[in-house]
């Protein structure tokens, strides 16, 4: 099967999907406004990466995508993230095409203005299937007019065996002798990384020892580094920038606590990875997180750095922490296996491609 993939090439998630589909014997061609030189699937450049307005990057890519559609004739097109590559697939007339929603595209972006909502509805109506990873995202798609029979709800999932820790949580925590805390969200406002840094400042003020890592990048990095310096935690908090998948797995092995203060999410991929890796999740109390951590982690109100600091400070004396971690690992293995997701996706893409060929 020929699969045309429209997605942000530098993303770990794009690379993972491209490799998985190619690894199952399909011919995968990745088009991206921003390519990833040196990555396993670097992608082919389309569009105008330096456009003054982001939407123009994808409007400019329409002609290039149409040329590939006409000359290469893919069996199916898969577009990741609605406002850019989903919009591009619809704009270029890709058919059949599958939209993979990432969360904020339906939960946040589609509700910014009436124009954003209209664009979302227009793209959703043209997709042969919409893959969402959580029930709140399925509801958001339906509320925007997506036919319910076109919506497939399934977590992307993780390779739990590859992420499994070498020792039980309590043993690793006691050996570390300090709180080792990891955040792997993008440094963007929607993920509220500032609340995490402020919580670390509170830990320092309470003389709680910790080592923290923020893996990810984004427009708030300089501001966060300055905040860490003002709060006196710069020596205990490292900013790694973007990391590749092997380094990300190393980071999970180097920490026992995972934090995300996201203000909006569907099923967070990094949350599933952290749970599979045997970290204790302390996350914001939002609908995307609750089904996964209700008895396998701890929640705090959005934006409440004081509550987050209190949760972190209490981890050492939390007798139930190890049991929560074990339940989380078991849940991810049972409900969010990456290999099973890819197999189900392949079957659905094959059926869509066959139906599309019959309609030609």
C-alpha cells in the first residue's frame, strides 16, 4: 500500500508513525513544511517554511502536494494535526484521507475564533476517518460536525516492553536518595511549564532536595530559564531541549516522578510512556488525564504550583506510591499497546484504500 504522510517531520511522533507503517511493508512518503535532516524519515519539503503567517506555509504547500498526489497516486493519505497538515490534505483534495488529531487541534485551536471553527468543520467533513486517542477528543470531533461513524478512538500507545524499568519503583526511589522529577512537555503556554518551575521554587524554600529535568523546547524556554534563576533552582533543574527517542528512554530511566501541568490534553503520549517506564505521575486534574491516573497517580488543580509542590514533597512518605506505579504499568500494557494500535490502524487504512479504489 502506498501511504502519503503529511506531518511535521521533526516530531518524534511523526517519525514513530512513519517507521511503523514502513516497517509493515508499506511504501511511505513523508511530506513536511519543515524537514528533519538526519532522521530515519527526513521527509520531502513542501510549502513555505519562512512564511510570515503560519497558515500561509500550508496554503503554499498545496501545489506541491497536488503534484505528488497526481504523479505518485497514493492509496491513502494520512495527515497529522488538523489546523496545518489536515487542512493541507483537504485543501489539496487528497482522497481518501485520514486525519489524526493530536488533542489541542480539536480541544483548543478549533475554538479560538469562528474562522478556526469553520476550518475545523470543513476539514473534518472531508476526512474518511478521524483517529482520536481519547473520549473527550471524540466528543470534540462530534461537536464540530464529524460523522460519529468516521471517528476511531484508540490511544496511540507505547512500547511498554522497551520502556519497562529494571527495578521496582520503591527500590529505585530509595537508591536515588532524592526526588528525581521529569517533565517532557513542550515549553508552551498550554502545558503551563511555569507552574512546574514555581513548584520547584517552593520545594527549595522548604529545603526538599530534588533534581529535575525539563526535556522539550518551545517559545517559553528563555523565560523559564530566567524564572529558574530567580527562584534559585537553576542548579537543580536542567533544560535538555528536544531529545530523540533513545535519549528520551534514558531520561525515563533516570527519574522516578513524572509531572505534567497541561491545561488541556487528550491522552498524553508522554504520560503513557512515563507510566510504562514505572514513574509516578503527578498531573493536572483534566479530563484527558483522569482515566489513566485515577488510581495510578496523583492529580492537582491546573495552575496550582503550591498543590504540586505539596504533592512532590509528600512522595517520600507516600506508602501507596509503589502500588500506584504498578497499577499504572499494568494499565498501559493492557489498554495502550503501540503494536496493537499500529495493527488496527493498518487494517483500517487498508479497508479505506480498498473502498477508495472501488470509488474511482
